[in-house]
């Protein structure tokens, strides 16, 4: 899955000749998706993977907040597989918080709340005591993010035409595009509402 398809990009670049440039467009779209996600504060789901704003599974290690509220730092949050709470950082079976003890209160902000009847009364207030396995990101790409991706692809096309760039290789993704060329001021403005709190720290 990607933020947009090559066909959606082509629809906004009149100079494209049918599907002949789809391989190039797909490379740009993948690169743009990673740049957007990193700028918006999304971490790679696994070591060495590209960042994504789309729905994926994460293991997040978070500081324990104390109290009953826990903010997962990647959102929108759609599912919680498990949460361990351990100030000793072993996150053993005994540290697993029962799934009935908490609920997603506001997935759009990553807020998880311990229920009033929770056996696990409060989260530890300790550094890195939380280990949460969650599913977060957009299952449907928001229209504004799609529009920003289309604009970024069109900008890439125009830069390539203006500067005669042809250094495109799939393996190493040598696209000759710097992050700041992808993140034009107009693109940043469109993406600003989708930045995670962790991107602003």
C-alpha cells in the first residue's frame, strides 16, 4: 500500500505518457511516503524499515506516566495487542496488564485509559516502564495527505524536467531528491495537522 497510486499521480501530471513512467512514479511515491512520515513524527515500525503514516504494528517503549491515562506516541491508534508495565524493564509475563483493565479512550490522540475496575490500578511512574504492542496509523489515507503526496510527486516531476535529473535506480533509490525538495512550504502546510506530538518536541 502507498499514500497514492501511480495512476492517481499521473492524473495530475499531463506530461506523462500513459503507464510508461509508473516505475519512476512508484519510486517517488515510496520515497515521499517515508519523508512525509518522518517529518510527521512516525518512527519506523522495525529497524531498517521506512517510516509510514499508514496503519502498521508497532512495539513502543514509553515512560510510565503514573495515574490512569497512557498516551501512545503513534496515532491514530486502532488496536492494542498488549501492554506491559514494569519499572524494572524485564516486561515478563507477570507484568502483562490484562486487556480488560484498559480501553482506547481516544484513538485519534493515542489515549488509553485504565478502567475504574482495573486490577492494575495505575501505571508506574517510571522511565521506559511501558512496553506496548499496538496498531497505529491511517487505514484510509486522509484526503489532505493524498493531495500533499500528489503535489510532491508533481514537484518531483517538474524538478526532474527543469534540472534534467535522470539518476533513478530502484535498489538504492538514488532519486536525487532531498527531503527539503519534497517538503515544499505548501506540502508542509497541508501536512501540519497530521504531525504527531513527538514530532514537535
